[in-house]
C-alpha cells in the first residue's frame, strides 16, 4: 500500500482533488499535514470528503500557518469525523510528551488513529504501553529520523516506512540539479522489512518552505528503470532545467525551455509513463501557457501518483 505524505499546500491538495478516481481505485492512502490558511484548507478538504476518498489527517502540524491557528484544522477534523474513510494521525517529535500522545489516542473517537514517528520517543516503554492500551491503525516511521530497529520495538504492527527520496536543491539552486538520479527502492523492499506499506514526499521533499523566487526553472519527473542486478525496477527522477539560469526574470520563458526538454524526452524514452499529467504538460506547451510554478509542481506530483499507482 502506498502512503504519499503531502503538506497540504494549495497545489498539493488540488492535485489530490484532481485524482479522486485514482485514489479510490488504487491501494493509495494520502497522509496530509495541513499547512495552508483556512480558506484553502476547508475548501479542499470539503472536496476530498465529498469525493469519499480515504486519507489520514495530521492533527498537530509542525510547519506552516496552522501551527498557531488551529480553528480551520478543527473544522476540517469535525468534517472528517463524519467520513468513514478518513483517519487521523499525531506526529511524535522532539518535544512530544507522553500526555500528548495519550490525549490524542483517548480523545479522538474515530478508531482510525495513527502515529507518525519523526523522533525516537524516550522512554520508549511509555509509548509502547499506550499503543497496547489504545488501538493504533498505522505506525508511520520516517526513514532517517528513527533507526532501522526502532519499528521492531512495537512488535507486529501495521507499520509503514516513509522515505524522502527527493534530493532538493532549493529555488535558488535549481540550476544545480543533475539530469537524473536515484529516488527510491522502497516499493521493492518494504514487505521484506516487515512493513505493510511505504511512502514518500513525492517530488517536493520533506523540507518545508513557504516558497521563493527561481533563477532557473526545474521540472521533476519520476520514472521506473530496471535494476542492473535484479529483475525489479527502481524509482528514479529526471530533472528538466531551463537553459537560462540567471536572474529572476522571464519565469514563463524559462518554464517553456524546461517543458520542451521534458516533452522531447518523454517522446523518446520508453521508461517514462505516458500519464494524464504528461498530457497536461503537452497542453500547456501547445497553448503556450505558464500556469505558475505551484501548478507545475502539482502536475509533476500527479504524474508521480499515477506512476506509483501503476506499480
């Protein structure tokens, strides 16, 4: 089962809304950490709920504008409770106390409660006991944040491993992306490691930022390539960078340069999935339209969702 971890920005939630059928038909369960203002959060969550798609909503976001403004999140949670398909999650971080986790597990009436381990809780026995006392649907372990042995402490649980496979350079360093690089192999190894599912942060990465200017435009596209030493395929990512990389001007022109590279490659490389997202990119090129960098990321994310759903 695939658990895409999404930060709930406008373009991320819009991408999910645009792929409701894909989510309903696939073994795909999005984890959403809401970070956007009230209007964005409420409107998009309403569409997800109306579409009757399953998702996991994080109730204690650690980044973004909802850390100190919890009212829109509370409204989204109340609406989600009415949905049989939705669940809730609590992030365990460096400041988490035992009472915080107990309050979450005790007070949320929905049986679908999960814990996201971004930190190794100490003393670990306190959390293990709470998990024995209260039902936990999924334990989501963030690779690199906890040790490989940490998940085994919780016994035979519905554990999920999430990895940040995107080597993010940042808006000011888009020109430094290589042509392509390794992304992830979790889809081949998660079961043998004792997990029931795997996830990633798509083509955005775990590092959170509110945005910024771009000197070069880079479009990121994941694809599957056969492993050299086995019969499996590994996930890799191609980076299509604009020819012009100086200054913050003519972002639309730089986007078209990067887009042409992507479309030229997609026509000749059989490893690239001819997804609905690729069709969207073609339409943008034919109409000579620049929809904004957020929308470009959204389309790349939708391509990744389609690719993994096809595995």
